[in-house]
C-alpha cells in the first residue's frame, strides 16, 4: 500500500515539474514579456526572501485568522439551521423559499452591500466568508439528516428515544459523511473568499500581497501569492480528508479507485 501511495505521489509531481521546466524555457528565450511571465527561479528567490523578512508569514497568519472566524460562523449557522429544517417540516417550508432565492445571488454580488453595511474592516471580510461557508454546510446538513434510513428512526422510536437522543444517537452519526462533505466545501469556499475579499479591500493578507505585486508590476510576488494560496488550500483538503478517513473509514473509497 505504501508503494502504491508513493507511486501516486510521484505521478502527481510529473505535471508540475514539466510545467516548471516549460516556464523556465519560455522565460529564458523571452517568448513572453518578462512583465507578464517570470522564471520559476525568480519566484523561488522571492519566496525565500519573503520568508526571511517574515512578510509572508504575517500576511498568511492574517488570512488564516479571517478564514477561521468566517468558517466557524458560517458552518455553525448552516449546521444549526439545516438541522432545524430537517427536524421541522414547518421550519423548512418557511425558510426554504428565502434561502433558495438568496443562494442564487453570486457571492461577490454581496460585496457592495456589505461594504455599505460593515465598511471595509474585518467585520466585512468575516461576514463575507461566513456567507460562503453557510450554504454548503446548510445543504449538506439538511440532505444528510433527511437521508438517514427510515428503519433507523423506527428502531429508535421503538426504544422510545427522546427527540434529543434521536438526534444525538441516530440522526447526526448517520449524517456524518454528508456533514464532512459540507465541511470540506465550506472550508474550500472560505479560503477562496478570503482571498477575494482581500483583493477588493484589505491592507494586509495574502490577497492584498497579490494585489500589491500587480500594482508594482512585480509578477514574482503575484506568483508567490498564487502558489501559496494553492498550497494552503490543498493542505486544508488533505487534513480534512485525513480526519474523515480516521473518523469514518467505512465511507472512504477503496484504494486504487
């Protein structure tokens, strides 16, 4: 199994390595203007310099803090409302039309309104991120609880489970795979939206670093920001998948598929 995993990782590295070699060749022969495409060795040098100065760590820490608060607010709200809608058809009938309409609004369409309401400070960014995390968690919580087999509920009723015990012992454990899907989608959305918010209005953060590089025509700084965003997003995905595999191993796909 370890050999198969090593082979998978090796195959996954082939395309990035070929891409880096191709970029280096393109830049060496100046096929594109250096103001648009910069060689990978220059991006690496800028990355090391940002690490040494501490600028990258400082901006990354700020972005992660924003994601944390927005993610927690959004997923908690989505989970709570999704559970209430799944347990009460009346609540679902009341809330569902409004949420269905709001979910059709592009997330970046909320920015002008939220800037008017909250300004361009931290509140705006956290609320913006929380909206993106809210809907995936809401939908997957609702579908997860509604998808619990009726036989489970009938057995619980035969044992005269209270509503709280039914929720805690039957519904939520059975809905865990769907809840993890909601968490993964919400976390990925939160990370994308913090960069978007920082591109629009911020004085610090990874997104701001990318904008600042563009304004100064320092494309090496822009590429560093993009690569860091991709790496952190991928790391989050791996961590959540590992946690899911440890908690609900029966839900994982067999290796090799």
